[in-house]
C-alpha cells in the first residue's frame, strides 16, 4: 500500500474541491479543518499518522492498511461529492437572509421608538 499516493490523491481533492492550498498534506488538512465533518477530520489524522509511520522502515510495518484504506475511501467519497458552486450559493443565500433579517429588526426597532416617542 502506497500511503503517499493515497495522501496525494486526497490532497489534490482538497485543493480542487474545497480550494484549500498548502505545501504539504498536513498543511492542507489543517486549513480544511472546519470544512470537514468530525469523522473525516479523524480519518485525515489517521492518514497523516500513516504517512509519518511510512517514512520510517520499522514503523512502516505497523501501519494498519485497512484503517488507512477506510480513511482514504471516506475522504475521497466526501470530497468528490462536494460542489463548490452549490456551497457558494448557499453561503450567499445565508448572507442575504441574515442581512435581510437584521434590516427588518432595525426597521422594527426604529418604528417602535418613533411610536413610543409619539412621532407616529
């Protein structure tokens, strides 16, 4: 099992699907922390640990291949399903909804103060 190839594939998906850049896989995962669900952050940590262990010949024999394969599969499955355009649309709609509610709340407060002070 080539842990470096698996990590490189996930790193490429992090850049193309989430727009996360970084010099190493570890940096990309650190920058994508809040964009990944908790279970996938654990999977990414497993992949990082396997990469570190693969760098040492004696530790490389102790890598749990099934765990690394599960982590890789979970990350790839999630990242291939991410749609950047839909995420941007959702963020824009969230912003517009929040701003609209704030404008309505301020207008309501101004109207309440004007009625309370007797101007309306």
